[in-house]
């Protein structure tokens, strides 16, 4: 099979296509013929950062080949002896083995059945691959940890991005009042997702516009941004951070305000993927794929995601 290996941490020139054996599956795994792969900011981060590469992929000493990526959609071509949820021929999607060595940049991937869900028939492989890590991050942030409910006022930063565009739609599905931040150029797009209000972060300080949010989802890595998000919360609110770890000053301020604060590290979860699949099937959730690349164009996909300006998602077709 063809696979994109990482020769070493560094630039996109280290992404190298090689011929490798098809993976051997364990009893609890299925073999997926991959049709589409989603590329996330974390992919570019681990590709360029040796410490992150070892930590997030949880590599053993001297482990080779290194194949990054976690987000796939494709067809089951073989099942392990203990697999009960899927059969040969099923179309599935999911985030495989995150954190860990997912090995998604390949024509065939061995995946635990507990990390996958059936792909809805009304959703393309490209749209399904997109709705994996990013959609799971939004789901785990809002549903699992923030306990979103009807009537909540939810502030979503970077609402036009990968996680953000799913978060807006998931929050609306649960009956929340949604405020999304983005640049002015993306205002119409954010509102088209269902957001009730838009804030242009280049023109307004969001914490002066919103001071009584029940939930804030903060996917911004700028210094001081998290403290500003805390100011936008009502006492007793919930804040989920995707990038910034909490320091002592933040923790003290959050405690004084009786705020629930969570630094999220998304994890593979097939049951939650099935929840996402149900929303896709009902039409309550849509993937916006703004850039599609061929398998041999993976370096271009990485260069695009590294801009930090992508609207929606980036997908690679296998």
C-alpha cells in the first residue's frame, strides 16, 4: 500500500510517500480502505515539532515507520475475530487512536472498532473525514464537559474554523443562543451556520459585548485571551480551553467566579462518533470542506492548515 511517512520532524519535505505492507489487524480491529483523510492543525504541529511528535504519537524508542494523522473515512475490508459492530463492506469514519500512533496517512488503516462509527449514507467520505477530530472536539467540549442545554448563551471563538463551525451547529442543535467570533470577512458564513450574533474580533473586544455567557469555547492561543474569555462568563459559567493551559492566576480568578474550567484533550470515542453521525444524517450538522487535495499533495494540505486561516476543513482524497 501507499503511505505517507515522516522521515523526521521538520518541514513538509519530510512527508515521503512509500510502499509499505498492509497493516495486520488485531482481534478488536477492522481494516479500513481509506477514501478520505482530514488534516488538522495538530497534524502540522506534530510534523514540525519533535517533542510533540513523540508525546502525542506516544512513540516507542526507534519506532518506524512514522505515519501521522488520525482522521479517516473509508470502507471496512476485513474484521478481527472479536469485532461485533462492523462487517466487511461497511462504510465507516472516525478519529483513530488519538492520542497515539493513528497511522492515518495511508491507503489502509487498522482501527479499533471502538473508535469508529457507520458513515451516514447522505454524507460523502470527504465530509465524514472532516467530521472527526474537529467535530469530536466540539462535542466533547460542549456536550461532555460544558453540559450544554437549551437556553444557554454560548460564546464560540474562531467560529469559522474547523472546530468552531461544528461547535456553532452543535450548540444550535441543543437550543443554545450562539455568539461567534471571527473576522468581518467571515461574518456571513458564521451567521449561515446558525449563530445568533457575530462579533468581529478585530473591531470589538468581545468581553465588553458579552459579559454573561454560560459557556465559552476558547480555541485561541494568544496570551491573555483566556482571561478575557473568563471576563465574558457569568458567575458559575463554564469555560473550555483547547490550546492554553491554565496558570495559577487564571485558576484563582476562575475559583473566585465559581467557574468550571476544563483544558480539553480530545480522545477517540466511537460512541460519540455515532452521535455525530446521527446529526449528519438528520441534516443538523454539515461539514464545510474548503480545500481538497490529492494524496500526493499532502505537503500542500499541511501548508494550508499552517496558515491558521482555513474556513472549515481541509481534506485529502486517497
